[in-house]
């Protein structure tokens, strides 16, 4: 096992993995737990995984599955009140990020997962379906419903910047 390759991967990808987990979970503390769990599992499998073409996809699957498992725990059903300032992506203003996070947090978990994978990770419909183990039709309908809800919610804050996007 090439431990230096693992360290390099984690150093390069950890911020994006945390943003992904945070956007899916809506709670920075739970997101940190999910990322730590994902990185622990990745380390345990690194000898096999480092030869894969899509390490990011493998780790995203771990994050999504950890979130599924986490939601089943009764003590995790509490809703956080106010997350700390976690940037969505470099270049976003903190105020904009708070509005966007609140809008994402209002989406049902399935729609939120689809939006994060499709529009934060820029996965295709087919890649998103494969990672979430759902049909492409479900990805399309959840994406369309989520984008419509986000447009309604975010229109007052962002106005004309919210054009009608097309699915790829």
C-alpha cells in the first residue's frame, strides 16, 4: 500500500468531501463524522482502491451510505439550529452560502443528495443514478423537483441569476 498516495489524496480532496457531506447532512458535526468514517473506510481499502479509475466515486458512495445509516439512528433525528460558516465552494460570499444552504436543507434528503451529486460534483444523470443506486428516471424527477423548489426559494435573493437550466 502506498500510504503517501493516500495522504496526498486526502489532502487534495478532503475540503470537497466535507462540503459534499455537509450539503447532504446539513450539520457540520455530522458531516465531519461522515467524512472521518469515509476516510477510515478508504484507508482500510486503499490497497485495492488506489488502483481504481474513480476513487472519488468510491468515496462519495461511502459518504452517501454513511448518511443513509446515520439517518436511521434515532438519536440523530434532531435538527441542528444554525450551522457554522462552511463555504459551499471557493468564491461564494458567506451570506449567499447561508441562503443556499438553508434552501438545500429544506429539500427532502433524496432530492438533496441528487442535487449535490449532479450540481456540486457535476455528475451525469447516469453516474448519479449508479452512485445512489436509483433509476435515471428517479434522478431526473428528483432533480427537476429540487431545482424548481430551489428556484422558488432562491428567486427573491438571486433574481435573474436563476435561469431555467437544462438537464444533461
